[in-house]
C-alpha cells in the first residue's frame, strides 16, 4: 500500500471540489479534482487513484458513466457517489455497479471524513486478505480436491512468497533425526501413500507430508492428523524406492509436535503417550491396566463402560494385573532418563 | 543352545500364555531361555512418539544389560523386537545418536559396545534350530488343521529376518507341524493395534479386513508372533464382527501355543484357554 492514498474528486461545482480537497488534504490524502466527467476519466487514466468521489449529476459524461468506466478498467478502485438529487433507484444502480458508498448532499466535512475513513478501512482489510500469506501458495497445492479445486498447474506458480514460507529449520530438524536424513531424496512418486493402509484418512498423505516438510510448512504438518494416524507398520519405508524412512520421519514429526501444545488439541495419541511415559518412568515397565484406565478416563470415559465386559473377561483369565511390575534398579533407569533429557533430545 | 530372553511387558501379564508356551516349547527343543535380569520396557511405539532419545536409551539399557552375556537376545514380541533392533542398528549407523546414548548410559553406570545380536523367537526356531529338528520333535501332527499364519508388520519390517512383503518362515513352520497354511495375501497387513485406543473405528476396520480374509479362506485358527496382534485379533474380534455384521469365531493362538500342541505339551502349560475367542472343534481335537 502507498504511504498516502490518493483521491480524485469530480464535481461540476468548483466550490464543491475545492472544499472536498481542503477537507481530505487535511486528513492526509493526496487529492486531485476534475470539473466534469471527461476531464475526470482523462486524469483517472493517467493517475494512480485509490478512491474516486464523483457527483452523480453532471453535464456530458455523468457520475454513473464515470463509475462504470472506473470499475471496468480498475475494479479495485473505490467509488463514492455524491449527489444533490438522491433517489432510491439511482442509489441502487450505483451500488449495483460497484460503488463503495452513496452520499446525499449537503454533507458536513465530518460526514465526508467519516465516509472516506470507512472506505479506507474496508480497503485495508481487503488488501490484507488478498495478500499472499506465509505458505498460502504452497498450501493450495496440498489441499485435497474435496476441499478446494485442485490446480496442478499451481505447482509451478513462482511466487516470491514461497521463499518467505520456507522454514528451513523445520527441514533441518527432520533431517537431523535418525531415519530422516534422506527426506530430500523424495521424488514424489507416491509409493508410500499407495502402500499406507491409512493414508486415505489422513489430512495429508505421506507423500504430501514429505513435500511439505521440504517446503517448510511446519505448522500445517505438525497440526495435521497424518502424523498421529501413522500406525508404524513400516510398509512405506520398505517400499520407498529412494530408501526414505518415512515411518521414522513420522516419529520425528510426532516428537516435534509434542513440544508444542498448539498442535495437540485434537489428537488423542499424545495423551496416551504421556500416560505411558509417566508409567514407564515410574515403574520401568508398562502397567497395562493403569494405562488403559487413566487414558480412557480422560479421553473417552464411556469406552470404559463399553469395554468393561471385555476387561472383566481378560481379568478372569489373568490377563490384567491390578498391580504394576517394577524393575529393581529404577534409580539407574531414572538417572539415565534424566541425562537423556538434559541432552535435549536428538535435535 | 542358550539365549538371553527379553519377554517384554505384554508377556508378563496380558500375554503370559505366550511366554509360558514359549518357555515350554523352547525347553523341549533344547533351548535355554535365560530371562534378562532387571530388563525395562522397550518404549514401543508410544514412548518413541513422545521422545526419541529417551526411547532409544530405554532400549540401549536393555542392550547394555544383555551385552554382559555372550549370547543372542531372543525376543518374542514384534514391537520389542523392532524397538531393540532399530536402536542397535541406529547406534551403529548414527554417530550423533551413539554419542548421546552413550552419555545417557554412562550417567547410569552402563556401557553398550554394540555387540548384541537381536533375534525374534520365530527366527530362533526357524533359522537357528531349523525346521527339520522341529519336525523331528513333533509328536502329534496337526494334520488337516487350516492355519492362518499372521506375521503382522513389525516382525518383518523394517529390519526383519524374512521378506518384508511375502515372508514364509511362519508358513514353513506351520507345515513342519503337519498343518496347512491357508492362502493369506494380507498376512503382513497391520492389525491397527497401536490405534485401537485412540482411533478404534479405524483399527477395527483394519482388523475386519484381516478377519474377513482369514474366515473367507476357511482358517480354523490364526497364529500370531506378537502379543499386540494377538490382543487385537482375539480380544476385539467379537466387537469387530458386531460392528461390521459378521459373526467371526476364529480362535487366535500364539504360534508357540500351536507348536506346543504338536509337541504334545500339556495344554494347561500352554495357557491354551486364555483367549477370549473360544476354541473350536478343530483345535479341541488336539487337547
């Protein structure tokens, strides 16, 4: 956006032009005036205006004609109609043609100022919306056809915003994980996605995840359900013609997501992991009953009731123990865990 | 033959019958399984999702403890097998990981030099003992019994000892017992066990596909090589059937239990009746 917005005021009464120019210049706009439609369109063609204020009734090319021409050549320019002969049909027609507002004469300097401020505010909102967001261009490519029309040609859209979207550190985080080293070798063949028993339920398939990791779309990847859907069956890994360890990449992504609560809102798996970790850190071994109860009490209490009969049958067959099994040297294990924690993980 | 034995958490309680039958069968085959002193949880997929370095370190502690003995490490659970083997492999391959794990181990007064050889129990039986020996020990051939040899994923992938797409070791073992392996194209498909708590519907769908294939090919029993696959297919079988309108009634046994039947080990020792799906006539004939 320019520092100063420029406005063209068009009215066949010189006094009207002058007073508008005075009011708007005081408000910090660059203002030019024109005394008739022809002059207005000439100036408009040469200049670079953001807003045109135009009187409806003028001899020769009238306000409606000016509005039509402006909108045809530069639809993004806002046109405010002013008139001393305000009628409903003309207002409706002006709005239909795309006028931003419609102001009846006479108006006070405050009223004019207020209307123009509103137009400016709407404009800045629109400009902000239309501006490519970080990663927006790339994300379009990755959206599923069901959500957004798929435009394969956009893969080749070159936009300086792509560079801005790159979070190179994200790629490095993944590459520095055992198994994540070869992510750059991906040739997007999709063998992983075709092999995955769950890819059809993922926000982004494994192939897409690989591309997104490389593009640096950190938030999109880490907040997707894909990483939590992976059941760790390693079929993608053994089939990848480039020997990319996709399952390991999924683990790296889970670890990264675990460190930021923003990404964990919907998924239940992080909760299960957290309880599991607590139990193993406490006893050295898993205690299945405690894990099951803790997890379902928090995540889905109704499931406890639903599976209670199954639980009872397992219990009767001694397949559930009320008490945890503990390792003897738990202090050794905890010292090791604390040291690993102090080392700050793998990244 | 002597092995260090790493049972894993599931075999302590929920799949104790797997451990019981494995010990009984091994003894009969002349294998001594010596339980690893004070072993800890391998971390499985769940800890690995939370924090990789700690999870790898958990496995490394077990490997460090096992390294004190000059024996291979025998692991009956596919998930433990993959966790331990992956850790051992990555310690070799990745210097940075090795360095950090060593620091964590040192803090706890431990050291791992990278010498432990990790084997799944099925690998021990088929490759180390050999099918000929097993065949010679069979006292009661399971003639005509139609068996679905289910491998699941983590025994063959990513670092397994058999073909990751079309493994045959369990099929061949089944044949050695005199039984008949069914046509089972999705024998290495994932059972969805790791999703059953967090996304039941999705896990059930995966189990349904497996059970449909098994029942469609007239299997009389499914055998598993992983306690988690066993739990998924046995404990949830009725619910999966109910959800999709099928009346599945296929007993699920740990592969060592089936071996035990052929070796004429008393069924009580094998914990053969601890499954939730009741045994059928085809199986009770051997009890």
